[in-house]
C-alpha cells in the first residue's frame, strides 16, 4: 500500500481479518481513530534523519 493514500479503515478491516480478531461495530471507529494517531506519531519518528555512521548502543547509559 502507498502510505500517502493509506485508507486506515480498510487497513483495520483487513488486519482484523488476518489476525482473526473481530472488532465490534461499536468500537471500530475508535480503533480507526487510534490508528490515525499512531500513524501520525510514527511519521514523526520515521522522518527524523539519523547520520549514516550512527550505531546502536548495546547498553543504555544516560
């Protein structure tokens, strides 16, 4: 799917089928709204540029 044209309602419906996880009609709009929020947050993270020479730390040290 092209992420610029991602239909979140269709995505939720298809993933519910794939996962065999029925979503009651009363909750479906809330699930779609939550995925819209998740998509917006993920976009901010994905758009953050990292230097090519960065390496993952094996131990977190603040």
